[in-house]
C-alpha cells in the first residue's frame, strides 16, 4: 500500500514473478467417496452452483461444512445415515463451547450460519432419498441477537481517513480514489473489486454494478470528488500498473492484477487505523458512513435502499437506528428540560454554592 511500500518498491516486487510472492492456499476440503458425508457434501455444493447461488454463498457453505466434516471424522462418523438429532445437538454444543485463537466464542450469527448450512444439507440429502429422514429438521437454532450496527464515522473522521493516503505516490493516488468511490457510492468491497473500465460513466456520473449480491445489477451515482480522483488515477496511475492491455479491471494492484476483496479490506483497515480517530473498521464501515451521512442530510430511506442494493427495506432501516442527528434535534425541540430560558440556567457562582465539594 502507499505509505508502506510505495509504487517503486511494489514495481520491484512484481518483477520477481507471481510464483515467488509467497502466500498460503486455503485448507483442503475433506474428501470422501460417493455416499459418504464428505462425498455428498461436494455434490451438494455442485447442486448450489447449478441453482445459480453466488460464489460467496457457496464458499460460505463450504466453510461451514468443512468444520462439521472434520468434527464428524474425529468421531468416526462417515455415513450420512449415522447422523442423528442428538449428534447434531452435540455438534451445536461444540460450536457454543468453541473458543477462537483470541479466546472469544463464536458469534451467534456464525453459529446460526453453520447450523443453517447443516439443516439445508440434510434436507437436500433427504429429498434425494440418500437418508430416510432428516435429523436436522427439528434442530433448534440459537436465538438471533439484535444489536445496533457499528456507529458510522463522523464527517471530520471520514475526512481524516480520506486524507491518509500519500498522494505524492502513485499507489497513494489509487488508494485515495478507492476510498472516495467507496464513500461516495456505498458499494460493497466485492462490488468495487469487480468493477471494469466500462462500468464507469463519467458523463452520467454513474457506476454500473454487475451481478452484485444476489446476482443483481444496479446503477449508482458517483460524486464529483470521487470522479475527479478516479480520473486522476486513470490518467496517471493505471497505465503504469497495467501489464496486459486486455485487462479490464478498473482498479489494479501493484502487480497489475484485479484486487482481491480481502486485500481491499486490509488496506481500508490500515488507513482507518492510521487516521488517528480512535476507531477501527473496514469497507463496511465506510458503506455505513455513506448511508448514515445521506440519511442525516435528508435522503429518503427508499433511495438509500436502492443505492446500497438491499432487497428488503427492513435491512436498510437498520441504518436509521444509528442516525442520531434527527433524534437529537427532536429531543432539543421537545424535551421540557431543553426549554429552560437562558436566565434560569445556573451560573458558575450558583453551581459552586450547590456543590458541597466546592466549599
């Protein structure tokens, strides 16, 4: 990233070649012959692909099944017909007791996601007559938690984050353009990394999001400042990064390749930390900040729903719970304690007389 490596250092690294950069691949998915838990799990994932589930959804299901399959193998459970409801309840208790490397338990949403995958997997096995009955059909899921989303950044905090990239460096210009686009449009990190050159329309000031979450296309507006930084990136930076003229990705890494969403997340996290605002977060925090700032400035929630690509208005309404400015204004206007005339407010002398510790 700019400020850590800079363009020249990254250029030297990419000359080493892709195979010399290191990195670890994902842990292998447990293998098994047809008819076993592992073998049928692969067929289940193929079934999801045929039904046009998104790659992210399939990968999430794969991760959830991988955890269960390892747990089952440790107990010599290989045949789907061996699995009973008490066994799945034992696995559920295992998830509840499990502690991550940092000593924290799995989040309730993670537990629900892993158990939900099992319910769907065993329902699929039952429909295929691979097992006579579904052992997960009556498995009770953990009660969902209702938590407020992370509070959005303030306007000054967002400005501080945007100003962190060193725009004297080529990669700093690129990173500033990425931050500006994320803040201006509220798009997801995966949507940003999937952008192609033709998806940006400077004349209409729009971005076309192709096959976003749920395989949905949409068009979102882009602000003038984000367009200006993106134009600067396209003119001065991208030609220096691109290695193949057939490459259509809008934003490129220092190696001339499209970004991986996880790389963008780490980059944004680093810039938020370096902004010195006492906050931590990543791309989703900027997405939430975009929506909150627009809501606080009078945008209709239905427009925010369209901008963010939410299928349900209920999902977008969560953002209103963190938009406190309107509630503060109503409180100041209507609460009796806020209506005290200035002459009735105690002055400093009165406060000293009322405070026993000041005597």
